C-alpha cells in the first residue's frame, strides 16, 4: 500500500480525500492528513455564519468514511526532505510519503501601515480568528468597529458585526468603489446606498494611513489617507491573502512570481512526487482565490493518483462566481466582468426605486454567448445565468432576468 501525505486540513484537502476515495477502488493509498489548526476540516466559506452566532459544529465537514485514513490536528510541518521522501514536523518527527500533496492554503494579509499589530487588530481566516473577533465585539457592543476591505468578506463581516453583535461598523475601501473585483461603479454605487441605509458607514476611495496606539499597546482608532480619524478599539482586516508557500525555499521548490508553489496543469511540482492544490498553488504562475478551482485541483490530483488516464472536466467559464450573502441584499457576479473583450456587447438594465434592480450582461458579439454578468436585486436569475456563461442565450436577456 502506498503512502499519501497531505499537508493541510482545509476544504481542498478534504475534497482531495473524498475524490481519491471515490476513485481508489483497490484501496492502494493509505492517507495521512496533517493540519495546523486544532480542528478537522470545516467550511471556511461559512465563517461569517459563525460570526453571526451559528455553532462551530455546524461548519464541520467531517472525516470521509472508510479505513486507511488518519487525520492529525495541531501538527505543523516545518520542512520537506525530498531525497528521503519525508516531511519533518515542528517537533522533529519524520513522516514518510510516496506522494505528497501540499494544501497549505493562504494566510491573511495585514496592511503595511504603522500599528497593524496592535492589540484589538484582527485578521479573518480561521475559526480561532472568528472566535477572537466575536469576543472582542461582545466586549465592545454599541461601539464602533473598522473593517478594512470593502470586498465580499469585508461587507459580510460588517453586516454580521452590526446586525448580530450590536457594533457600529465603518468599512474602509482604498479602491474607488465597493467589491472592485466583481462590480462596476454603477452596481457598487447602488450597493453602497443599500448598505448605508442599514447603518454601515462607508469610506471609499481612501486608504488606511495608520492605526493609533493607546498607552498599553491597544488600538484606539484609525487614521485614513484623507485625514479622517475613526475612534475604535476593534479593527478587522479583510483585504487580501498571500499563499502559504513557506516550505518551498528550503525544499528547493519553485514559486510563482506572486507566490504559491509552481505547478503544471496537473498540479504537479517539478518534483514528480509532490503536488500542490488550492490557495497555495500557482498553475503556471497563476493563482486562484476561490473554492471551485481548488476543488477542481483536488479532483485532478485524485485522478492522477488513482491512475486515471483523463483529467476531470475543465472549470466552468462562470468561475469566478461571487454571491454577497446579506439578508435582503442580492448581489452576484459571474465570469470576469472586467475582462477586455474586443467588440463585446454590454446590455444594462436598471430599475430604480425602493426595490432597485440592476443587471449588466456582457456578450460575445459574434456567437452572442454570455461572457459575464453583474446582478443586483435579481435573486432568482443568478443560478439561471451562471449555467449559461459560455453558452448562447436561449431567450432574450429581459426574459432571463425575470
């Protein structure tokens, strides 16, 4: 029996084990999964539900059924001994492998500004991060908090703090408008109006300049580039991550230009026995930050380990797809609405009023296929249009939006 060692116990690692179990009918692989956190795999996408008060147990993914699998939590891998085909843990224990899959994910970025490490400043990536933010918010109920980052995670965090923990949130976004990767200015402006009505203060187009310290090393406020100062003792950073690829240098594994273990289309590094999947991988130097590509990588590696001659089907052109999960606010983006496509046709629909609706559909001019879409106030159209990205529209766009 061969030994598969997986470093990382997140969602893509969990999917890898499931996919390999489904393909490895002869049970040729004995699997050991090592995770740094004290928990098994959980749904990281649902962390905001935990911030809202959902029990942590409801996020648990659970171990796949069957024998031949061991999961060790609270275990950090400190190095890879490639000639010996072993990993070395922080405690100095050596664990052998025949195949090694790196699924180490990413770590949240703190802005490079003075005071980012002050007490009261939190990153948002793990269950423990969310537990710490909840505890701090409960102690500061009724006060202000500053969320740095006006993307998907930042807006969901601000809503949870406001609606469920009694915090008055301010959101700081350096880009000119909210969710700059997914929305155009018009959709973002309509979203900003809706959020402001809910009691979320927005500071768009201005960067964070500094975090102001108190006498005991605690944060007391933030100062923005436009000289605005917001008094607070709770700051949450939700703007960006970087790949967790710290095992690469000592092991002699190449990294992409923007980080991540450099892999080919099969997610294999230049070492034929080492693979990388998820946020820590850079396929030909390109990184992805959503779960769907990570799951596709997991399926690809599982197929190779099981000896399958063909790769899984390619990713849908609708990826990346984003849905903002706020009660009463329906915002979705699919495909790449910012991609520069020569002669692309843009269809825009706006219905102002109390129940504002906005939609932009980007079509290929020749085949009339849907390339991307932005939706606001169209809760039932998302799944329909998501399935049509890369396909010719079967009906007039107006009918598909109803």
